[in-house]
C-alpha cells in the first residue's frame, strides 16, 4: 500500500514541542482518533511515521509534512477533521494525500524572520545583513558530532539560495530568505548566530522564525 502524507501547521505554544515529542504527539493522536496506521515489523513494532525536515524548537511553520501508512479508521478526506479534534492547540492538519516525490527531492525552504532591536537599529542592521550575504564567503563554526574538535567550519554563502526581502520598519527588521534544505541544509539559527558574531552591535532583543514553504529543485511547492 502506498504511503500517505499530511500537511500541517505548528504555531502558538506548539512551537515549543520538540521534534521527538511531536512524533509521540502524532502517534497518540492517531490512537485517540481511532485511526490505524502501519507499524514496523519485528519483535518491537512501532508506528511508521516520518517527518523529513525537523522544525527547530521555537520555530513556527505552515508547511510541515509527515509521511505514514494509513490502514483503517477513516479515509484521507476524513483524516484532517478527526485528527484535529484530538491534537493539542497550535497543531492543525490541513490536508491528507497520497505521497509523491521522495524526500530527497526537497531542495529549498522559504523562511520569514522577524528581528526586534532596542533603539533605532533596524535600518542599520538590515544594511549590515545585506553586506554579509553579499560576500563571496562567510565561514562559521558549526557543531559536529563527527569532528574530533566538536565543530566544523562551513561556508554559509553557497547555502543561501536567495534573499528576497530585507525591510526595516521602526524597531523591526523583516527578512524573507530562501535557504538550502538538506545535504547540507542551512538553519536560520546558524545564519543569525553568524550575523551576530560578525556584527555584535546588532543583537536583537527578540527574534522569530516562520517556515513558509518547502520547495523542490524547480522551486515548485513540494508535497
């Protein structure tokens, strides 16, 4: 039987549900909704669920994907309503459909980022950010379990596919970025940490990141 996928959003207090807890939340929701999904084989079977791009803690998203195997309990059309009745606030399933392109076809992620600064710094911070991403190279140290030093050096510039919006308004700087999704991917957190290291005068007092779209190689919305 082919796999199914759900498209869901994660916002509000649900932003602070970790990836592992999210997996457990989804598994319990299937049970509470009376929906049977496929399990792995062996002596200790567990539900087959897979989320291709784990969302960092504290990020919101309107385009999260999860793959699973629907067996019985409802149709794909009925599943969003049944699951939404038992899911915690902030997690909403918008669609259920047959799986399509493999996860390796995920190429880019579009993020909306909002940074708030004390004082009249947003405009200058935006100019500094544009200077940084226009460089030929920007090397940062990134944690790595595979490295004996505990970190590795990564050039972030090739991982930035596009800087679509840099807009300052009052104390807030709004960014819309298209970043590489995987192999390797770039998290906005790594980019923002690098920006703060390069420009310590522009450390925001508050920041938020929202994942808006996941795209394939041709920059079509991935489903």
